[in-house]
């Protein structure tokens, strides 16, 4: 496997020797002093260039960087559709284990397309077009405080999607259930967990992309709860995990609400929770749904 120095030398030598490349900026985890280095870190590189089409008319120029396992070019795809905003990216996984995510940005569109985030290090600037960048850190990725509306919408989304999940479970529609559970409510739960972590860290930390650092911030008990929200394809197991997810979301949301003096939707929580329990016990051939009994004391 080529070393970091070998890879950086390769990236910079290409830029130095090609007059079309006017500046080079490093982004991502390799620009983050707070991240432990490992062998799977990408080289997230921006080349600011003159005449992007002179590069993209013949993609073989990237062979310079080494033998690849495969390459992806998002701007050359129809699924998902390309952004067509002037940038062009080459995502390259090499045989030796290294990976470069190289984005070409036209110099004449730099101000339109680029807003350098806090994980940006200038490596080369032939014309001083990038300007001075502050020392790199992850401040732009710190957890942000929720507004009252963001908090309310997140609670509303979670409890609403729980009912969709229960409907799919009763119908035994596994792909629908798992989409609602993992693609929607998983993200909503993680957002609430991030806010609670933010409170405990004075909103001065990042929990990592997709919560990959949760284990560093959660208590042993809460981490075990979070792990228990992951489930397999068995419907009974999904029900158990769903109730664990509800409990974890509820506890974190109430803590966030109390900290910011926001209103937690106790009524929605109570009624949806009762609804879930009833749907779970509803026979698969039930001809009707009798509704949820209202407890006047909870009003």
C-alpha cells in the first residue's frame, strides 16, 4: 500500500506539472486533526482547473494515479441524476487499498460552487485564488442546537412513522417496514440522540457522519439500547426493536425538551404507543380496527 507521503506527492506532482490545474485543496477526514488516522481514509482532493472539458473528454488521464479496482463518476450518471453544475468528480478505489475522491472545479465558477468548510487545507495555489484558509478543524461539523420548530417536527415525524411501521408489520410487508424503520425513523432517532449529545458537550463536538462516534458519547446502557434498535427480518424481533427505539427516542427527546424549555408531545407519544400495542396484538385477519380507548386522566 502506498504511503500517505507517496499519495500526496503523486497528487501534488500532477498539479504542479499540469498548467490547467491552478490550485489544490485537501478536504475531509485527512484534514481533521481530531480524527485518528487509519488505512481506509480517503484522499478528498479538489483541483481548481481551467477548462474542465479538456480533462473529461478523455478520462484515461486519471490512470496516472494508479491501477484501480473501479471508478465512479457521479456527473456521468443518470441514476442518480447528475447535478450538472460544472463540477466533475472521479471517485477512485485503487488496487493497493488507497482511495482518491478527486473533484475538478472550474476556476471561473469557484465563487459560485465553493464555500470552503472548516475541514479544508490549501496544498497548492499558483495564482493565490483560494486565499487564506483558517487552521483546519471540525467546527463546521459540530452538532447544532435545534430550534423549537425543528424539535417539534422531529418528534412529529418519529411518532407518525412509527404508525407506518406498525401497519407494515401487521401486513407483513417486510421491505416497506424496513424502509420506514431504517431509512426514515433511524435517521430521526439519530438526530435526537445528536441533540442530547450536543447538550452534554456544549455543542462543541461532532458525533461523526451517520452517528459513527455515538459509542464515544453514549453511556454503556444507552449504547446497548441503541444497538438493540437494530433488527433482523423476523417480525416479532422487529416489534421488540421498535419498542426499544420508542423508549430511547422518548427519553432523549424529553431531556432535550427540558433543557431548551420546549414542549414534548406527550399526548402524541401516549396515543401512538397505545396504537402500536393494539396493532401488535391485532389478529392478521381482523375485519376492523376498533380504535384506541382514551384515558381521560392523561388529558
